[in-house]
């Protein structure tokens, strides 16, 4: 397996661990609508919803990671994270979550918020998905940097 793929798989593993934990914790703040209208808000439907959200989270995190790697022309950029990289990584996540939540909650009605989901006043999206991309996305990056050290001699 090539070294770049190994790095990305390790990043996916880190993102999976954090996303799984967080999606399960925040899932009670959502209503699930579209997956299967016959089943309603069943446990099965919740598991499908959480699983899809985890894979989407991982995909977006990986895209953001690679955008910065291409901009820096260095796949190992995460080993010495600069403030501009962390800001861009976080900002890309915030732009994504704003778009994703608005489209799915207010236009497509794929999911909705429970009454007790706090909303971010300016963005009108749920607080927990906003926190996920403002706090947890950078945390994934820092955990990844600290858990996995790339071999500087490997070809990426």
C-alpha cells in the first residue's frame, strides 16, 4: 500500500472514531424524515441516519485535508500545522455545515431539529453541527497529528 493511502486511511480512522462518538451523542436532537416514511423515527432509521452522517463527515474532512495538502503542496502539512491551515480547515467545515444544514433542514426536509436543539443565531442552524465543525474538526486534525507520525523517508 502506498504511503499516501496509508496516511489517508489513518486520517479516516481518526475521523471515524470522533464522528461516531459525536453523531451518537447528538442524534437525539434530530428528527429523521426522508429515509423511510413508513418506519418513522425507529431505531433502525436512526442507525441508518447516523451511519450516513458519519460517512459524510469523514468524506468532508478528507476533502478539506486534501485541499490544504494541495495548497501547501505537502501531504505532511498536518505535522506542522500553521494557524492559516487550521483556520482554512475549520472554515471549509463551517461553510459545508451551513450549506448542508440549511438545504436539508429548511429546503429538502431530510431531517429536522427537536424543540430542544439550540440554534446558532446568525446561521439558523443547530448548535451541535456547528460545534462539530468549529471544535471537533480541528480536534480530529490535532488527534491525527499526535497519534500518527508519518515516515519522512517514505514517498508521498
